[in-house]
């Protein structure tokens, strides 16, 4: 369980272009004792290169837009493979936080951390649709190609 007093710093790594699943650990409510039921709360996840960058930063997801799913005391979301590929640069470290606003407007930073985006080892290579797309010339050239195979 996470309380404001002992909020850990989460550090994770992901490969460029991978889907990154994320979740909010159980949050201790404002009474400091019980685990909060996040139903009706607003959860905002923000990723930036620097804390002084303006919102929304590199990416921002919210429960009000449907990007974050809340089920009781748990909130889950993901950075899609396409978002990771197009919004993040390999070799960079990004910082993030998750803010939670309860049903009466009290706000707490429930999670902070960093995501290191690693360069892919496998690079996507677009192959020709078929052998004929990669050949030029006449029929004799084509037959000669098959003879060499």
C-alpha cells in the first residue's frame, strides 16, 4: 500500500515500440489508514522529459477520458505500442507521475517514477510483397532468377 509518507519511486525500462502496461498500487486514503476505493476519483498519468515542461508533456492519460480504468482500489492503463514508437525516443529517460483526486476534490500524488526507453534489437524490415515486386526486366530475366535459386 502506498501512503504519502512513504511513496516509492518506480523505475522501469521498456523497448521502443513496445506496449507498456501500468497500474496504480493500492492507495492509502486521506485518513492515512484505509485503502482508498478509487471509484469516482479522477486519475491523471503524465509523462514528461522535464518537470518544468508544460502539460500534457509527452503524453497524458486520464480516467475521465477513458484512458485509465478504475476497478475498486485499482487503476490500470497502458502506453500503446504505437504511442511508445511515435512519442518516445530510444535512449531517453522520461519522468512521470500519477495524481489522484478524490470525490470531494482533494488531490494527492499517488505515484512517481521514470521510464527508460531502450533501443529495439529487432528492427522491423518491410519485405517486398512478393518476388515479382523486387524484380525488374523482362521474362528472360525472371526465368534466369529462378534458375539461380
